C-alpha cells in the first residue's frame, strides 16, 4: 500500500447563489479549459459490455492499495470539488467495497465510489472505478458557480489530475499496456463514452482525468473510469482455465 499524496494544489471558491462554500483545495495542473469529451457526441469509443458497477475484487490490484479520486466541476475561472467540504473523502481503498466520497453541494445527495476488476480474456483485464449518486440524482447540478462563473463542465479525477496516488497493479502478471476511457450513465444505461485518455502515472500505476462538456444538468448520475489492461503473460488461473477448456474440447471430439 502506498501513501496518498496530493500535489500542485491551489484554492478557489465555489458559490451557490448567495451561500459560499468553504474554500476547497483545487488542482492547478489541469487547465479549466481542457476538454476530453463532449456529452453530445454520445458513444465515441466502443468499450464493450460496460454496465453499471456493483463492485467486486480479485488479487490483481495490490491488496488494500489506496488511491485518490474526486468529482469536480469547472468554469472558465477554475475548478472545484462539487462535494461539500464537510465529510469529503478523496482517498479510497481498492477492496471492491463502496465508500462514501461525500455529499453534493445544493442537493446533499450522497456520492459513492466503488471499484471492480475482472479478467476479460486470456491476458486482458478490466479495472473500473465507479462514481455515482446513491439516489440516482445528477452528479453535476445546474446552478453552481466556480470563481464567480457558471459551472459548465464536469470532471472526474482518478489517480491523476489533482492527484499523484494512482491505482497500483500487482507485479504478477506484469502490465504491458493500458487503455483508459470514461463512461457516463443515466439510470444504469451508458449514454456517452470518451476517447482514449492519457495514463497520468507510470506503469504499473494507473491514473487519469477527464473533463466533459455538456454534462451539467444532463441527468448523468454515474461516471466510470475504465482501465483496460493487457499483461505480458496470462494470469496462472486464466491459463489453468484455458487448459481445462482445451482438454474438454479434445475429449468431446473423441
């Protein structure tokens, strides 16, 4: 388990009408004008069999590894957390158990973070960090202002962007490559995906940040950061299953 580290943080104020929220720590290294995806583009990347996640874990990510994640919003003036400062959590344990990130400003809806991982082929695996509201309300609400400007973009950082503590893959089997995408959901159905995002960490550690146009007030209640991993060699259990399947086929042919 490695220690959580925040880097390059600046301060700004997020205001809701007349009330002013406590000054959240804000990441300075990701431009508020950066856009990775447009909600109106819909399904951009076919990431296959993506569905709302309920968690689940195996031994592939380092046991009880900690990583950072946060839901943010952006305006032309800057970026800010969209969860209230009181009770906000940005360090999570990769154990497949849902943890509370915090409550949304204005609505006070609970936002939960859950991880899952599973093999998708002989030497391919999918790791997901899932962020969603407990009551299926919007993640990015209308009416928020950041630095005096309306919030117009939604953002999700998982082990990247505001953070330097990513998700650490176990050394066996070793990673040869990772493809990272982000998917948005409404009521459990995929409504938009990003193109491939940059890994902001150095393998075997993974992390990414995504900024969306058009998601504020869109009904999006869930966002997944998806890490599709290819390893240099299959996991031993995958090889065993593959071998057993081959024997079964040979026996049937006889």
